[in-house]
C-alpha cells in the first residue's frame, strides 16, 4: 500500500489545537484525531484511501525547523466539498508526533527520501523504495518508550500491527514518574530491582499496575496515582492480571511467592522453609506475608 506525505506549515491552520498539547495527548492516549484538508495533488478520494499511512513533514519556514515530525493513518476520507471542489476533507489519526524542535532534519530526510521535496505546498503519494526509506528514517527518529514491547507507531507497516487496548492509567508517563518518585522502581510483590539484577535503570522498565477493581472505575473515576498504582515487574504484573475480572492483589502475589519460597526474589532451600514453618508453629503465628 502507498503512503501520503502531508506538508504542514506550523504557522497556519489546519492544526486546530496547540500542537504541544496534541504531542502530550498522543503520548498519553496513543492517538489524536485531526481534521485536515488535502489540496490538489492527491485530492482525489480514489488516491487518498482510508487506512493509508500519513507522514507529516514541515517543508517551509526556518531551515532548522524543517523535517519529518509525525505519523498517522487516514481514518476517514470525505467527498470533495461542493464549495471547494479541488480539496478533499480527511480525518487523520496521528499516533506519533515528535515535539516541535525534535523533528528529523530535512537534509537527512531528503538524502534518503528524495521524493519528499515534491510535497512542498501539496500532499504527494509515495510507494516502493521511497515508502520503505521513509519508514527506515522514521525508525531512527521515533523511539518506542523504554520497557515497551510494542514497536513505535509507524516503525512497521500497518499490515504488521494491531491496535491493543491498554489501561490508560498503567501507561501514563506522568503518573509513572509520580509513582516511581514516591514508591521506587522495585517490584512491590517480589522485590525485583532492575538496577541490581540487570544493571539497567528500573525507572523506565518497571510496570505500573492499577489496583482499583474494575467495578469502581466508571466514567467519572479519577485516578490517584499514589493510591491506585503500584510498581510491579512484568512477571508479577502478568500473574496479577491472570485473574479476571479482579486481578490478584499485591498481598495475594506475595502469598503465592511465599508459599513457593520465592518471596523477595530468593529461592529458599527446603531446610529454610522447614525452619520457617517450625518457627511459625512455635510462635503460634500465621506466616501471613501480607505486609505491603
Ligand atoms: Zn515481581
Ligand atoms: Zn496491571
């Protein structure tokens, strides 16, 4: 399938919200829909088809600001309007927008995708080599979030991707920062510390688990990251969600880990387990590990 390069002049419509707000919205929500009007060039609805990839480029203004800045999918293609018979209204679902100033510089883009210069003032369609080169360039410009298993939007053809539903609170980068700042980046169930075990910064790798039961999450629900989110390692996280609809709680995960001798990520020997059980019997206490 071919793709369309759409030129954007940041000083002019059609962007109808502050661009920076939409950069944040895409990071938070995964996608932002934007109305656009395609001028002649690729204006024919036959050429602009739903599902086509969109590359957003800046080709005017200060040279330092010119370059590749976004990726999206044509979500809807309208019929050319009666008053503006030469233009086609479209809806674009932008799934990746680089912050203004972080665009991939135009010289590097032109070097690999010479056809991009034909898009000055009008959209152009690319396919074949140019389309593949555009994707390769984009892969270098748009990195997936650290710790994410999903490829960055646009880094693979749409035929190789599927959209997944995600719990927005678990993905919100702002809430993650708040939670990690207050609770640290170690897994709250098994204690795994990424720095200690892998020598990597756990702040970006630990996952956020939303502990509020689904029946309490209605349209008016407002998350409190310090109460409703806990850091979990990917293993404990997938175990937590293995029960539906109410995921296992942190205390229950710790009970499971304690039962099999793996609490705090350490395998206890049979002797240690026997000693712990004996101590518990002597003290008459249950070995309830629900302490977090
Ligand atoms: Zn864990
Ligand atoms: Zn979760």
